C-alpha cells in the first residue's frame, strides 16, 4: 500500500502557517488538502494538469 507523503510549500515557513495547503504524489494524481484539517476533504488532480497549473502560477508571477 502506498502511503502518501504530504508536504507544504517551502514558502510556508512564515510565523503563521495557518493558511497552507499540502500536496502529495498519489501515483499519477496529485492530492491537495488543507494543512489545518489533514483528515478532512481532499482534492485530486491529474499530475499533468497540476504541473501545468504550477507552471502558469510561476510564469504569471502569482506566487503560492
């Protein structure tokens, strides 16, 4: 059984980490969850779609 390794952005190292999301590779899909509620609802995106999303965020200077 694959146990996901959830991680936060390196930009989440501030004093108040209360508004963070975590991501995990779930084997072909990327899981996204609220760091304040790790056992709560989760979203899953195809890995290629999530990579395209991150590319556009970085390209457009929106930051994460």
